[in-house]
C-alpha cells in the first residue's frame, strides 16, 4: 500500500526545477560520480529535521525507515 511519508510531504514543495537550473548554471554537478546534488539536498534536509549530528546518525535514521526508501 502506498502512503506518503511526512518527509516526502515536506520535500514535495521544494522547487526541483529551480534547484536543477541553479545546479546547471553553477556547474555544481560537474565532478559528481553518483550522489547527485538533489540527493545531497534531501540528505541535508533530513539531517536538519531529525537533529542528526553525524553521518552515522543520518544512516541509522535512513535505514530505520526502509519502507520509505523509494521516496529517496
């Protein structure tokens, strides 16, 4: 069954097109190999909202919500 997570409900209002144009204009993805700028933005927003103080905390938080990984 499909259900929208709170995180997805918050991030769906972010202007993806504006963000993508800014990334292209600044060539911010120039040397990116696999982890794109949008994914990095989502990880940073998640870290801020969850109060994470390290990458390990972010990883544990992501892995605790495996049913919502398809949003990311």
